[in-house]
C-alpha cells in the first residue's frame, strides 16, 4: 500500500511540473507549482522520521508557500494592469522573478536551501536539487528582460563558492554547489534559450552519479568518507574525480556545459562576467580538491566491514557505470566527434 501511495505522489510531482512547463498563462503555471509542492511534502517525510526531517519539510513548505503567495499577488497585479490597458512596470516584473528565484533557491533568496537539504535523505535531496528546479527555472527562462540578471548571477556564484569553504556536511556542500551552478544556468539563459537546459541535464547527471554513491554508503559528513577502509579506495577515487567533474575541471564531463557557456560569452564579448565566473568556479574547485586531498592523505584505522558489504551490492554496477561516464564522458564525446 505504501508503494502505491509513494508512486501516486511521484506521478503527481511530475504532473505538477509538466503543467507549469506547458501552461500558457501565469495562473495555470502557479497551479502547477502548487501541485508540485503539495506532492513533494509527503515524499520528504517518507522513510525514517525524525525532528530534522519534520523541521526540513516545515521550512520547505513555509518558504515555498510564501513564494507562491508573492507570485499569486504579482499575477493578480499583472491581470489588473492588463484589464486597465496599462503596461506592467519594472517593480511587478521583479516581484514575479523574485518569487521564482525564491522557489529555485537562487541567491540572495537561498537562505532556506542548505537548511532544508541538511534534514533530507540523499534521494529527496537529489529531487530537490534537480527536478524541483525545472519549473521555476523554465518560468524564469520565459522572461525577455535580462538587464538585471547579472546581479543574481554574480551573487549565486559568489555565495555558492564562498559558503562552501567552511562546510563539513556533504549535504550542505552539495546545496551550495547547486547554488553556484544556478548562476551558470542563468548565464546560459541570457544567450541561448536551450543552453541552460543542456547545462541542467549535465548537472543532473553528475549530481545523480555522486549522490547515488553517497546514498549507497550513507555518507553525510567528511569524517565518514575518511573512515572508508583502504579496500574501498576505489570509492574514494570515484568520489574524488566526480567532485572535480562537478566543479567543471577538464577533461571530465562536467567541463562540457561550462565550455559551451564560455564559448557563448566570448562570442558576445561578455569578458568581464566570464572573468568573474571562472574565478569563482576556481574557488569551488579549491574546496573539492581540499576535500579530496584530505580523503587520500589521511588514513583512519577503523573496521568498515559493513561498508564492504555495500560495495558488493548489485546497485554498485549501475552507480559505478554512471561514475565512469561522469569521469570519461568528455573524452568519449570528443572521440565520437573525431570519428564522425
């Protein structure tokens, strides 16, 4: 019975996002966002229930409900302006975009995102980092005025890079990494309507390859990675390379979407924003490398036979295959391109 109810919530979650994406009016888009929200809250409380999970789901509900109320108020103002044949002003447009930025966790409206991630399990965190961003980002991409978007791009990259420096929680680290990647997606929206979605697909694949590995071993903090036995050095190696791929270091797959955006920035002579984006991305690579260096250089003599049982799990074949494509994907794509 629980599996049937769980499947219904998953289908409703997908349906809400599809309604938002395919809607031709702001009101129907708002309805899709609400359906998506109400179907995700029960999923957050699925499985082990504790105070952190309840607090996380409550924070998520209050934040999303507040954003939805702002969006609905903005839609009502927009309809009033349309009925009076008055062009909507800049304030109303910023109000709509701010509510969507709040829903997607874009800086400076990101305050809820790391705290909500900290109280989730990895699978729900993956849904929050990937699927739950599709609807608000799609609505943001429909906006035709990107004059003020540079502020949110720079803030997202800056906060995502600097806030991850002092983190010991892997869930918060992934949350701030997601905020940094949102800045790149917004930058892709400014030059190509499809470029940001390509970036999102690559980001979702890379996040899934890391999170499935972390979920399989139930790793939530740095010290738990340190405690992996020497025989699990392959897992450490995959985590190390996948974090570098997520950071966009060549020659890994994560560099490809950044490469496409960098090429568009150069073609449009946006060298200043490109300089800022690359330097802030180097900060994210710094704490990924610092984490990976600590993992390999520090050895803890601790019995980890339970983790070895997880290593023999059948799911590891799928997880390691995803990790392989995350690491070698750019090389494989380049080889196919040269052959064709």
